């Protein structure tokens, strides 16, 4: 047990992708939960936890949303256009960057460990210029592994909610994730090139300067949050 505690302390001390004090992280005194839905079985307040998905070779920190819409959500991205730029290189998007208490990208490899082996729900919240929150929901979300450039392997079960007449992310299905320095992006007319599935530039990106999806009811949003949880039939 002592060796496990020392390992966790060492891991948190050496973790460089996210800025978060060790005191802010909830570590359960047992084997790590696989995702925030597991955490929600014994904890019911939004906080930061250490999890280890079933096939992951190491634990990592996450922000869990345990209070909204049934809880059990692992937040994979949180940002606003007034924060830092998301025009980052491949390594940053693959392994994650930011501050879990503010803006961050969880990292493609971590997202793959959560949503690469089984179906997950994907929930996107966008706050528009009038400070009204809009929602986009998918029942089935999966991404590929590193060899496939974490392609958007599956995205089905679109929920129209909040007046979105058409699926704003259907164009990305099957596309690879790209950054300026990896898997060339078709962004000749843009100075900054941010990571996303498909072209990765213009208004069709939640990581761009104008946060939005062109076919949704929200463009150039004030803030966006993406979160996932195991689909009901796939919960462990």
C-alpha cells in the first residue's frame, strides 16, 4: 500500500500537462475508478479525481461533472475565446494541456483510453453571446487510436435539442485529428491552425478563435465544454 501511495505522489508531482494542486485532487483509497461514472457511485460533488481506464497503462487527473444531467461526466475540454490560444502542436493535443480548473484539453490519448474501446455519450455545451447555454448531444461517440490519428471513429444518436435542425458534427465522422505540424490541415487562408478533426480551421471548430460549429445555432460562442460518459448499455 505504501509503495502505491508513493507512486501516486510521484506521479502527481511529475505531471506537467495540467496545472492543479495535489490538494485539489480527490484520490480514492482503493483501486482507481475507470471513469467519472465509477466515481459517481461513491461521490456526488463536482471535483478533480485520479482515474485509470481499463486499458490505460497509467492513472491521470480529470475533472468530473457529477451533478448535472445524471452526473458521471468526464470533462475532456473546457475553454473560452478570451483565454489562451488552442493553436497548439500535435504533442500538446495528444497528451493534453491547460489548467483543469480553467481552460484545458484532456489529451487525445487520454480521451482514447476513455472512448476508444467502448461507446460513450458526448455532451457539448456552448454559451452564446447572450449568455444563453445551448446543448448538443450524441448517444454514441468513439475515436480511433494513435495509428489512425485518433480519427472520429463513430458519432451517432444525434439529439437535436435547443433548436439545432441538423447535425453540426456529421462532417467530421471518419476524419483524422490534425494539427499544423501533424496530418496537414487545409488552412492556407488562416494564420493560426488549431487542432480538430478534418480541416481544423474556419468556424467549424471548437478549438478555434471563433468557437462554434457552422450548422449549429451558436457561432463565436463565449465558452464551450465537452464531456463524455459511458453509454448506458456500456457502463462497467
